[in-house]
């Protein structure tokens, strides 16, 4: 299956991490490929790297929207190794039961990766593994391809009242 968690609400990554835990609990082999999240800052990273059965890769750790001295060009260049890793996995025999591609919808939305190439890779991956793709702004072509799409919709968020993100809740 191809599963997409998208939308402007909180919970896309949280849902994907829950899916990882559920799959690992069933003895599945899991791969997480993550974009735009610096290592050891996010609480889930500190735990995920300790889990057996999970291969965890992080690329293009900074997005220009969050880190002002990173350009779109730099971010796109830093996404290239993630696509190389996905190609490597797609072109091998079945390695993983579940593959989570975290924040890739954002990379697609911001044209940091090629949409046509990415969709073709997801098709290849889904022939052997379940694939979860997270991030705001999932493109229509990916939504149409997916088997399950969940849109997290913000109804209310403390950020809108000027409350900064909190350790253990947002990161």
C-alpha cells in the first residue's frame, strides 16, 4: 500500500512513527528516510536510532523556510542523496516491509525533488513494501496513486497565540 499523511495540522510524523512502532512490533523490517529534520533535536530521533529492525537515514536536514541561511538551491542539492538512497532500495530485492518517506511531500511541494521521478520510485517501492509518505502539500498525482490518504487539518494551534513549539510535544 501507499499511505499518505498530509495537511496543515499536527500529527503527520507522529502517525508515521506510530506506524513504524506497530510494524516493528510485528517483527517487520522498516526503513525511515527523513528530510528537513536536524539530528538529535527531535525527540523521536533519539529513540528511533535505538530500535532494532529500523534503518534510519536523514538528509537535507534544514529547510529554507525554517533556516534562513539555507537557500532553495542548497536544500535541493541536499535532497539528492535521499533520492539516490530510495533508488538503491527500489532497485534491490525486498529489503523492507515498511518504508517511511518523511517530509517528502514538502520537498515535492517546493520543487526540491523531481515529482515524476519520485512517483515512479514510489511505484517501484510499493511493489515490494508498504510506503508511508508524510508532509504538507502532497501533490494531486501522489494522492491519486495512494491507497490511503489522511489529511491532518489544523483547527486550533497554540503557535497562533504566539506560543513557541515545546520540547516533547512538537519536537
